[in-house]
């Protein structure tokens, strides 16, 4: 048996797909020590630096005294506190929806949405680059999963047209694609949803706190929040904590409370994290300078690396992937950057398709101009070698 497992791992190593955990010592947000050396990190999804914001920490400390560390039970048992209710009210308001429901993680929220709203008689139509949690949710739901090429809405329409016999058609996209950093065409998808009477689910994990005039996410502009049926997001990226949520009509969140197994059968998100997330949402609203700094940093990183000749897509979000292609080469670039004191993981299959390995840079408002200059110098040195 053991031999079989070591063969599996050996085969991963041969393909440059082996992964291992790295313990970061003294993490300081954008900096950490690793194996005794100090590193600059461009890999966290803490886009606004809120995980360490004094207001967020104070809110968490206060909640710890009131609620303790854990929730003690699932939401439907004794795991729902005032902290959950207050956070859900705030999320519903920010997302422009009647109701919101918090899950213990974003991954669980996606599993919950797709398994609760889709079943054997339904068809789920999904962008090819959707996150693993959406793919797994679709598989678990037993609905037929049909995938359209990335942002190819013509093909998406063909799939909608070809599935008219289904009980329900559920159209699924991310707003900001997590490994490419580009944006979905939400307006096109809203048109298709209307035309074919489909249910539109959008995952705004990487848009919440980053996009929109007030940081409310990708659905803030153009009344999109009203036109999209289900908006999912996480508390674990720009909001700096942990947890997932769904914002939708009350009838939809009622369905989730009654049918979403990852909601029903998992211990609730600790109230301390609810209070931290609620304060983080207030900071997003009240301190727009953080978002401005994030966007200044995104543009600066993009400009400096593009000037070095690196191919990075348009700066549409805080995710700026430097495409490499070959898995082995990506690991090599990662190691070379590490030698320069910069930590940017090489993202490989199965997170991205085979042969599309990349260095996924994520930018934060917490990065300084000196951090960005150090990143540029590190890349310049790697390119010269
Ligand atoms: C697009 C997307 N959806 C969902 C998730 C899962 O969210 P969480 O990390 O809160 O479980 C992620 C996280 O990697 C993500 O990138």
C-alpha cells in the first residue's frame, strides 16, 4: 500500500507537480521569515491588508471575550449568534440583496449553492476557468455539467439553447478569475440568463472589497446585483479573515438553510470571525484610501513588470499572473525569485491547465513603493540569468 502511495508522489515529482507546505515564520502581512531568511510576499489574497487592520483586530478581540473561540455547533443547532445575524444583515445590504447567509468557508458556500439549487434533472453551465469549489459543487449536485471555453459567451449561449429540456439551467461564473485575474462579462451573462430563464450564480471571491466605487464588488455597478440571482463571496480574501457567504432573495437563502448540506452539517463560522468581517466591511466603506492605494499598487506593479518585457494581462484586479507555461520552468523561476528574497508561488496543474503554469502575483494595499521596487529588481535579475 505504502509503495503505491510513494509511486504516486514520485510521479508528481517527475512532472514538477509535487507540492509541499512551507512554514512561514514571523509573518508580518507582506513580509515573513522562511527557513531563517526574510522574504517579501506577493502571494496573499489579503488585498487590503485588513487581516492586520487595528480596527479589525480590536473588533475580533472584543468578540473573543463575548463569544470565545468557536461556535460550538452547526448553525441550525446552537451555532447561530447575534454576530452571524449582524454580519448577514450587513452583507445583504452591501450586496444589494434581500438576504445573506454565512458559511464556514467560501469553498463550502459554493458546494452548498450548487448542491441545493441543482439536481439530476438540471444542467449547470460553467466557465472553463471556474474554481475547484464550483466544479466540485457541480459534480456533487449530480446535475449535468457543461463547460464553455473561458469567456466564450457565444458557446455559452449554444449550451443554454441545447439544454432546453432541463428542469433548471444554472449559469455559473467567477467575477474575477482567481488564477488569471481577468473579469467575466457579467452584462452578457445577465442578458443570456434573461433570454433563457436560467439562474445566474456569480462567485465574487476576488471582487468583494476590491471592485466597485465603494468596494462592494463586481456587482456594484449598473444595478447588476439586482439582476444576478445569487452572489457568492468570501470573507477570506480582501476582508482578511475566513468564511464564505451567499447573498440572494430570502427565498433562496431559505432553500440553502434547508437543503445545503455544507451549511447544515458543518460547525458554524466562529462568531469572532463574523465580528472581524463585519468591521472589515465597515473599514472598506469608511476608508476608501485603502482601495485607492491597492489600485495604485496594482498599476505600478503592472507598469514596472510590463516594462521589463514580462507578459501580464490587463490590470483588472489584484491578481497579476506572469505566464510561464512549462511546469518545470515555473518552479525554476519561483526558486530564482526566492533566492532574491521574493516569494511568489508557481501555480501549476491541476490549479491551472497543464502547460499553463504561472507565477501568480497578488498585490496588496499593504505593499509599499519599496516592496514594489524590490519585486521589479528581483524579476529583472531573474530575466538576465
Ligand atoms: C474563486 C474562488 N471561489 C471560492 C474560493 C474558496 O473560498 P475560501 O478560501 O473562502 O474557502 C476561492 C479560494 O481560493 C476562490 O478563489
